[in-house]
């Protein structure tokens, strides 16, 4: 039982680190843009977000699903011009 509890803690730690990386990637790629975001920027942002969502396995853990959903919502709200 202890092993399975630690397993989900490790999954959560990994997810938090991955989402921090994702946030930093968006900052590097899109915060420095002075001009309006191009269609290529929008495609890159959408592809990056979709890749993370499709390749992040949360093993049907609702806590991890909530963390993932909250992080993606924050990114989408932080960069509304990229996701309209």
C-alpha cells in the first residue's frame, strides 16, 4: 500500500515539473513578442499544448487530471490571442 501511495506522489511531482517546463516554454516563445502573434505562433502554441495533453499519462488519477486541467486553463487565459 505504501508503494502505491508513493507512486502517485512521484507522478504528481513529475507532472508539476512538466507543467512548469510548459509554462517556461510559453514564456520564452511568446512573452518576448512585441508584435501580434502570427498564425505560426498560434499553431506552435496549440501543437505544444496538445502534445503535452496527449502524452501526459495521469493514470485516471482525478487529482492529477485536475492539476493538468488547471495548468492548461491558466496558460490559455494567459495567452488568449494564441487560442482564439
